[in-house]
């Protein structure tokens, strides 16, 4: 029972306006289908924003890599963002926090172990270090998203009359 519209808006806010409505909606649907909680998706969006700023990378690419890398436990995708994922280490740390062994973890707990490790490294490497980084490049991305939102609204407004004229 998660409202995708609400989650979409929260992802847009977490990305500081760098996700368009369509991209945020797709990410919300995919993330929920992969077993992420809404809070985890918001945390990944914030982490992607900080990582993209620190590394000078495209936000959409960073966010996509984080969601796919964490959901599929693919170290290659995460490595591009400076996150070193060692699956066994992540499972062992998470298992210890649950008073279990790595072999006793369910599939959901194994996915959570990966997500916890990815989020820990995001916090350690980017979230605490990007406060002083100039975000001028992000302003350009935000402008592009805002322009696209206005264009879509305008296109929806004039599409009816233009369609009637075209039929005539």
C-alpha cells in the first residue's frame, strides 16, 4: 500500500529537483518492485545527488547505477561511483547485526545487507563531504527539468485545440 504519486514527489524532493516526474515515477515503481522501502529510495536519491555533485557525473546516471547496483548486488555498477561492494563482507556485517550467520540470511535480508552497505559508503564518502562543493552544474540540470515540466503542461494545454484544427 504505497502511494506511487506521493513517493514520486518525495523522490523529486530528495533529488533536489533533478529528477523529472517521469523518471521519479519509474524509479519509484522499479525500486518498490525490487524490494526497496520508500525511505531507502529517498536515501538513494539523496546519495546519488551528493555523489553526482562530488564526482561531476550526471545525476540520472548516478541514481540509476545506485538503484540497479544495490538491487542486483552488482559491484561493477557501484564501482563507477567509488563504492566498493564486497558481497560476503556486507552479508557478514548485516548478519552480525541480526545475531545470525551469513548463511542464515533470507534473500530479503541479503538484499538489505547490500543496501545497508551501499548507504553506509554513500554517507562516508559523499554525504558528509559535499556540503562545500559548488553545485552550479546542478542548477543547469534543475533548469532543464523545470523547463521540461513547463513544456509538458503547455503541450497538454494546446494539444486539444491543435488536434481539432488538424482534423479539420
